[in-house]
């Protein structure tokens, strides 16, 4: 269209008008609504008749369990009934915790759809009724949380809505076996994965803070910030003058700066249990004892999940896979640590020390 007008600049005003008019119409033939109008009134008038595409979701936030399914609702409709049947393009994208880029989840036109990346084979459109664009997700993974955008495009109209996906879970602080503040961002990410968990998001840490998490060491979050949750202000944690809350150091250098980490674990298939045994064992003996029981030595994320979701309560310290010794208390009592429920830690004792052990076994074994 611009070329057309440039070419005709030297022509008279009338010629300019006519030539642009005749060339403009075919250049927008990708939008058939306009063609309908062109045909309807023979005067070749072009105007924007807005059929007003609308998109919304009946649920701004969906909560689900790891390994389960979730349906993220989304529907679209037209405020003015379109004169011909229309085929909208639907696109779902994932906006993970800040600092990571957006990813395509699924694109659909009519009954054809395609899923991408880590979502391939795990997502589909529901399409239960006209305009239903709900996303059905299966085999949910810990790191699927975040915001999902449902975008509907029809010709020049483009509308979208956001649905938040949260997993039911628990955020917990994790320190490297070598001590305090030993992990950069990548190390933190790896440490969480090794404990059957993932880097916590701010929302997940905030939830654990609301549930009483009070922790004075700063840790990485999924968005590359470093924060710590304080429910009881005290001198070594910023002093009494500061209000309770989740305190932030802001974004830190992902490679150069070292902190602890907040990991996130969700409900697990299978169970975590304290191995009943007449003797205490060192770390290698503990690993073997779990194997002999048809299980594996439990990971920290699994112990937290069992404490949070299965109410695991045991006042005996036990080895875990990372070489730490911990025990889960749901019903606080005398001689079992502080008055709040929680997973107590003895840190990382020497591996020849003798303790009990927590094992993890998949169902049906
Ligand atoms: C999830 O959906 C799949 C198929 O749609 C079904 O086979 C499976 O049982 C569902 N899982 C849960 C936990 O509901
Ligand atoms: C999410 O977790 C799964 C399995 O734990 C892993 O294979 C995948 O790469 C992770 N995805 C991202 C984006 O980190
Ligand atoms: C644990 O004890 C066994 C002997 O029962 C020994 O062979 C092994 O080296 C010990 N492991 C550690 C980490 O001390």
C-alpha cells in the first residue's frame, strides 16, 4: 500500500484516490469479514466493523497436584454474531517465573493442534462446546507452575487472558553440605533437583511464610532473586525494628553470588517411612538397609512432602540421601524440637556416625 501511494505521488489527486482504492482491497483479503462487507455494499467502502471478539477465563487461578491433571479454563465468543462461520487461532503460552522467557505450549486451528517442548504429548484443548479453549494438562511436573496465557486471534482481532497454575506443595530452605552460602544460581537449581524438588517461586515461599516458615538465611528463588522469610523479627535477622515479612536482597548475580536456596516439593507417589531397625547405622549401611527393604534412602524433598501431605511424624533422627540427618514433626511435643511443626535438621554429620534412616518406596512395590 505504501509503494502504491509512493508510485502515485506524482499523479493527480483523483488518480491517487482511485489507484489506492483499487489496490487496497485485495491486500487485506486475509480477513474475510471485510470481504463480506465489500461484497455486501457494492460501493467498495472499507470500514472497521468490529465483531468484538471476547476471551475470558472462569478461574484466574488453578491449583493441582504433582503427577495429576489440571484444566485451565478459557473461552471466547463474539459480541456481534459474525455473518459467516469463523475459524479462530488459539495459542497457549507459558510465562514461567520471571527471568525466564515465554514458551509456546499449544497452537490450535479448528480441530488441528500442536504442542511444543516439555508440553508435547501432555496438553490438549478441551473443546467441549463452541468457544471452549480450555487447556487440559496431564502428568503435571513440579516446574509447570506459572502463568499461562490463552490467546485467541481472529483476523485483526487478538484477545487474551491469563490463568495461573499453582501446585499444592511446600517450600523449604536448603543449605549445601559444605555450609552456609555456598551455591550460585545453577548450583542451587541442581541442589533442589537432587532432592526431588525444584527452585521455589516467590508465591510458593510466601505461602510457606504464611504457614510459619521463619528462616534467617537468604536463599535463591526461581526468578533469580534472593530472599528470606521472617515471622519473628530478631536481632541477627535484621533486628526487631523490621516488620515480619519476606525480605528481599533483590536480583543477584547468577554466577558470582552464593547463597542458600529455597526448594519446592509437592505431594509424591509412594511413601516415606522410618526404617524400623534394632540398630543405628552409618550412611552407607543406611543406604543398603533401604535397598534391602525394596526402597531407596529418602531425599529431602520427599521427606518434606511426606511431612506436609501425609502428616509424617517421627521423633527419631534419620539419614537422608544427601548425607543430612533430619526428622519430621507434625504434632510438636516435649523433647522433639521447637513448639512449631516442621522438619528438624541436624545438618550433615560425619558419615560414619550412627543414626536411623528414612526410606522412600513407590506404591505397589
Ligand atoms: C489424567 O488424565 C488421564 C487421561 O486424560 C487419565 O488417564 C488419568 O487417570 C488422569 N489422572 C488423574 C490423576 O486424574
Ligand atoms: C522440569 O522438570 C522435568 C523433570 O523433573 C525436567 O525434565 C524438565 O527439563 C524441567 N523443565 C524445565 C523448564 O526446567
Ligand atoms: C559403615 O560401616 C561399614 C561397616 O559396617 C564400613 O564398611 C563402612 O565403610 C562404613 N561407612 C562409613 C561411611 O563410615
